[in-house]
C-alpha cells in the first residue's frame, strides 16, 4: 500500500505508480518524477508542489499534478490535529467533491490520489493542476461578470445542501462546537487586547463595542451561530482561493469546509474580494444570490433576510479577522501577506457598517 509522504521531496517514481494504481488509475510505468514548489505558496502546516511526470508508455493521465502533504514538523502536526485541515480536505474529496460539482456547477479540481491517516492527521493528495489559469487576487478584485458567476455558484451549492441531514453523517464536516474553534478562544481574546492597545484607530467605537460583546461571551456566540439555518460552506471562499480558466472559475483549498449559516461564505467573499466596480453593484449580486439560492432548493429569502445573515457574518469576521494580522505584525512580516490581512480588517469593518451589523446584532445581545 502506498505510504503517506512526510515530504514531497520523498516522492519517487515507484511511489507515484503504486499510488495511482491503488487509486484506480491505469498507470503505465512511471519513468521519472520532478517535484518543484508552487510559486507564491508558503504554508504553516503543509507543502504544496507541482509534480511533473514522465510515463514510460501511453496514458490519459495528466503530465502534471498538484501535490499536498503536511510538514514533517511537531508544531505543524499539533496544528493539524486541532484544525483537522487534512481530514477535512481528504473527506471533501472522498465524499463531496463530485456530487457538489454536479449539484452546483462549481468548478472543483479532480482528485487522483487521496491518502489520509486519522491517527497522525496526515495526508497526501494528488490533485488536478488547473493550467493555464489566472489566480484570483483579493487586493485587485475581479470583474463584475466573474463575481456574478462566483456568487451564483455559491448560492447553488448552499441551496443544494440546505439543512441537509446527510451532512451530519460526515465527521469531517465541522460545526461551531469543533475543537478548532474552542481551543483557539484564548488566542482570539488576547489578539483583541493587543489590537486595541497597539492600533485603536482601526475600529470605530460602535464596531469596537460590538467586538467587546463577542469577546465577553465567545462560547455563547458560537452556540448562537450553530442555531442559525445552516448549509454546506467552503468557509474560505475568496479570490485568493479561486483560479480562473477559460471555461470558468475553479475553487481550491477545501481545508475548511463546515456546516454553518450561508452568509458567512457569501459575506467573506464580498468583504475580502470587492473592488470599486463590484462594490458599486453589490445589490445586484445579492439579488442574484437570493434567486439562485431559492432555485437550487434553499429558502425564498427576502432582501432583508439575506442582510440579516450577512450581518451575522460581518459580526463574526470583524471580531476575528484581525487575529492573524496581529500575529504577523508581532513576527515582523511585511509585503503582500500583511497588506492582505490589513485589507481584510478594513473590509470586515466596511461590511459591518454597510450591512447594519451594529443595529441588527443589538437584538441578540
């Protein structure tokens, strides 16, 4: 049986041939394998690389794959055991990828090899390389037409799995009771203290007071999140996780799926990925989402129903998105990663104001 790799550098032709054959792909002998890092990617938990393959014979298998495996590092293993990132991604490709693509029309990479060990929380995945394609960029935004497509695909996914109890059968689909959220609470609270001490100018007074309410009862708020109408979420649906090829967008990085209220997916896309052009037409995007959600099996929400869900999403995001930025600042990071998180803080505050989050959440405080 093909072993789970502890480093992509350990991938050999014999391993790849064995792994592909065990996964049901008729692989000819593999003559050579070259692994190179993916440009622009650095992971705290794992490696991502491009695998180029030379086959000794004719085959329909692709000449390149995207490969993923955890870092061979004790801290990374600990983080993976809490976040369950590889369990979630392996579970998604095992149970959900194909039916979700069929139900929503969403572009999802094909998975060729999916090895997961629940005892070590480690995995090795070989995925379709989406190439040629243009990577989305949160800092640049995208066209209204592309954003319209992304919103429609998301609505169809949400509608297809609306309150679907089959999701409860999969342990890898987390909800707000999951250890990944509960164990992180001290870090969130401390980051807010640091944020207010070092950068009080970021949050307007009414938004800061709302975040204070969240910090005072995070456990209670997570329970309230669980009680909202739910569906299947990507939970990190934003332009940096989207590739645009000629036939449409492809969504990558399925390490964070969960059951939750749909506004968190939609809200995250909009608050991270707007530019001036798409923001000016946000009302059209929200109307498009409502129509597609109902047509795909979800509720026939009014515009106010959707704004209520988005207000909850902005409340959660404005109360947590600064955590990574605080840690990055403390670590002396600079450049695009820091600008990206800074933009997310600004986007969450602007969204909270735009979607009337302070006024709407007062009814629940």
